[in-house]
C-alpha cells in the first residue's frame, strides 16, 4: 500500500486504500493528502465502476472482481500463488505485472502511467468482462453437481 500511495499521492488521481483494519489510522496521519482515502474496508464492487486502474498484490478474488468490471490492473506479488495470477494478467494483456513482491513507488507510477496512457489496456479488460458476462457459470456449476451426484 505504501509504495502505491507514495507513487500517486501528489497526482490528480484519487487513491482508495483498504487496509483490512491494519494500520488505518497511521496511514491516514501519514498521508493527509485530499486525494488519499484510507479505510479499514472498501466495497470494491461499488468502487470499481468508477475506477481507471486497480493496483493490487494479485490476489485471485480481487483480480477477478476487477476484471468483472473491466478495470485494468497493475499487479505485484509472488507469494501464495500470486505470481501465477499475475502472470495470467500479463499474458491476457489486461494489466502490467511488476514481477516482484515489493515494488518501488517509481515502478508503480510508471506502470499506472502505462495503463492509463494506452486505452488498449482498458479495452482488453472490457473484453474479459464481456466474456465473463457471456458465460453461464451457475448453469455450468449445476451441471457439474448433477454429474457428480449421478455418479
């Protein structure tokens, strides 16, 4: 979180940070800039429709939620399978994979500028969103359950 805030704190970008309840007040004191919002919890499903780029460690759920809203990504994370998720983000062309566990502010700023400066990143993320919407995931799950129950 800190390198991302450092990268974008003095820009015109609105930065929304979710801490999960760890260090929220400290971050608020450290970053009083009006474009930095730090909360324990953020309902990203409500925020993503207004989001231009999502900077994340590459957790599977967050990446899928971002793409389900057509939001391109900047990812950084190697542990807990995040390297695999982030490699797929890169391969699909829906975001920039920084290929590190601890990115610096300059790398994050450059990646965000790259994504925001080229509309093809959003176009590819939107295409993935459309693919998600075209699938009948509930129907597919029902068919798998029926097949398992039927033996």
